[in-house]
C-alpha cells in the first residue's frame, strides 16, 4: 500500500488541478450560450484552456477542439493513474472502461445501421483496452461480439447476442453491456478499504440506481420480456431496492414514479415521455452532486481523488457536448438540456 504521505501528495495535486476547472456557472451562462464555435472559443480563452488554444492558431476547427479537450482529460487521468497504489489503481482502470464501452456501442450502432466507420483513431483514447482495428473489420453484429475479450465483458456477449436476435433492439444491447460493467465494478469496489468504499458508493451507487431504472423500464417502454430484464438488473443498489424495481414491470405511467425515491422522479418522468437524452442528463447532474458531496469527506484520501476525477470527466463531457452541439447549430434551449451543471 502506498504510504499515506504519497497519497496525500496525489490529493494535493488534485487540489491544485481543481482550481483549473471551469465554473459550472460560466459553462451555463457563457459557453452554452455561444452562437458559433468562434464565439465559444473566445469565451474559452478566459479559462485554463486559453494558452493551449493560443498554440492552435487563429482558425480552430471542431476536430481540433475535441482533440484538445480529450488531451487535457487524458493528462489529468494520467496524473491520477500514475499516482495510485493497488487496489485503487485497479478500481480506476475498471471504472474508465466506460469510455471503451461508449465507443464500442458507437461502433455497434454504426454496424446495425450500415453507417461507415470512422478511422480507428477517432474511437481510441490513451487508456483504451480494446483493439479498434480488429473491431472495425467485423462485418456484422455476430462477428463484432465474437472478437470482444470475454475477460472484460463476460456474460454481456452472449446476452447481447440473444437480445439482438429476439428484439433487434440496440437499446437492449446497450443495457446488457452496462449491466455487466457495473456488476464487475461492484466486485472491484469490494477491494477498496471500507471507509473509502462507503464514500465512493454514493457516486457509484447512484449510477447503478439510474442504470437499474433504465433496465426496469424496458418491459413497459420497449416490450422486453421480464426474464431478460431479470438477468440484467444489478442486485446491489443504493437508494432503490431491486424488489421495488421489479414492481415496475406491472405498473404504468404515473404509478411508476411512486415506486422510486423522489430524487429520481423527474428522471423517470422524462423517460416516460420519450425524453431519454434529457433523463440521462438529469441523471448525470445528480451524480455530479454526489461527487461534490464526496470531496470534503476525506480531503487527503482516495475519495477526494475519485471525486476530482469525476469533475474532470464532467468537464470533458461538457466541452465535448458544447463543441458538437454548437457546431451543429443546435438551439440554446436544447444545449442547456444537454450540459451537466
């Protein structure tokens, strides 16, 4: 185990990097209101990214911005991973598999819809655990699932194939991968010392609650058979008992909201009216609040490091969302529903 003073050094670096984060009020009141990428970049010059933007030159493209934001995120993540001892580093590496899953799902979606893939470099990031060249050679869903490493995805591979054959639903495939991911993450969390694990559980547990709600709404929204959903539900939950979630199978409309704690009510309401993207944003905002609450609980330990990591992640996601949304010319009202603030 790393000596306490060394972990304290890493938390000190995280404290120093926290002051470089963009205030959420600035994101909402300025960056999200930019009418063009040029205006967005002008606002960004007032942030930590200003000097890096200057190095890019006068004409800055959408791709260049996305690359810059990813580079900064990877630098911050590298700082954390290089300073963590076991078992914290193993937990973090299991946690960041989420980025590979997102890119894998992007490739699966493109395969299903017959959309040409981008070059492998557009999916890969510095800490990727997947062979994207191999994935992009797969000609269909079955081939793609067959080349995925079982050590990473386990039961998700067979379950995803069965769900695809029965429902031809990308959403069902998505849920199967996330379910397996969180089940494995729970096992990794068990290796973290008790007090640290309890603080982190408020963040991870909220993520799991939100995933379980998505799974439990499957029969109502998409007509999935209950037996498949039972295989995907994550038994360890935070605020929502799995037994209660199973009651959603027999409920409709308004009564669904009454089954879960009030903190999730608006999220479910948005799912029920088909506003899935906004429901996910509301969920991310809830997780952001949990990360902020975790920071003061152990300011020189791993919970602080993980909480700061989440802030790094949310800043990267916000900048990516804003860059892509502004480049597409989306309305300000829509963009405000997408950002995590």
